[in-house]
C-alpha cells in the first residue's frame, strides 16, 4: 500500500454511530412527546419504573369504595353520612361494649350518645370505654387505699385519746347518736373526700362520746357497765390527787397510802 493511501485512511471522518454513543443520555421527560413534557403531574417521575409503579397503584384504587371529605361548610348530616360510611352506627343502640362497664346505665347511655355525635365507630367507642373503665378502676383503687389509711389513722387517734376506754366510748357514742337523732343512717350515707363514711370520722365519734357522758350512762339504753377512764380523765385525777399540799406527798397523813395506791391505779389508764 502506498504512503498516500495510508495518509488518506487516517484522515477519514468518525462514523455517525460513534458520535451517538458519546452524546449525553436523554432524560426521561425529554423522551416523552412534546405535549407531555410540561405536564406538572409527571415532573416527580425520574424514570419509567417510577411512573409504572404509580400507574399500578392508581389502577388498584379504581373501583375502591372512596369517601369524600366534606368541606368547611358541610352540615352535621353530611358529616354523619361520612361517619357512618367509616363504620359509625346509625343509632346509639349500635354500640356494644366489651366486658363489664363500671358505670350506671344513665352514664352508659350518655356515653353512647356522645360517641354517636362524635362519629365514633364500634372499635373507637370500645377503645374510649376501655380508657374510661381503666380510669374509674384506678380511681376506685386509689380511693379505697385512701379510705383504709384514713380509717386506720382515725382509729389510732381515738385509741390514743380513749385508751382502755376505746371500745366503750365508741359504743356509747353510737348509743348517744341513736338516742339524740333517732335515725343515724346519714352517718353511713355521706362519704367524705378521703372515702370514709361520716360516722367513721374521729371528730364525730368524739362529739357523740362527749354527749354520751353528759347524758349519763344510766340514761343510755343498753349501757349499764361502769365507765372506763380515758387517759385525759385519769390525768386530771392524778393531777388533783398529787397536789403538793395533799396527802400524796405527806407520808404522815393517814390517807397517804390510799392516795399513792389510787394514783398507781390511775396511771394504768395513761
């Protein structure tokens, strides 16, 4: 081959196929027809796979039961129709609750009515009732603990004040209340904030115990035994018997031994 032929071959133009291979790839939107390239709904797609996936999802939604959300000016009836399509019953009797409900029938009916007005379906209403049930149960348990603690503290207070006379003074208080009031049901019907009944409050017991001592044991039906001293009563008598000018401190006094023995006896009530 001649040198001219070799030189001519080296100066030949590059083939068209090589130019196409080196060109920048065409974007997905650029590959679409011109009338679709500026479609806003297609701008979020970067490749055919994403568009195909969206198309499949749209096809699945065709024929599905759809619920249109009413606008701001929708009437209660329009919203009620939406609620019913989402599972709300058409009347309050459509709500059935699982398990025991710690509410009176009137409260349950009111709950059903509010649930219907709120558009709750059966599952939602049951979830709300479970919350109410748990709240009430917790409150009752807390109140019971508070009541037991208050009862214990009240009894300890009375035992400290009445001492050995505790049982007798409580019984006398009950007798005095029945004699003075006739009907004492109110003491078992009024519940205090700590869960105790009114009749269990120490101040009520002390009030009627004091009234009982004023009435006198002979005038209280059923009370015939001798009164047992309270620590306070014993303390007052001890103070009286141990006066500095009395027989207690005068060894030569004929009643000295009697006073000493009586003070020792009284101290047993302290």
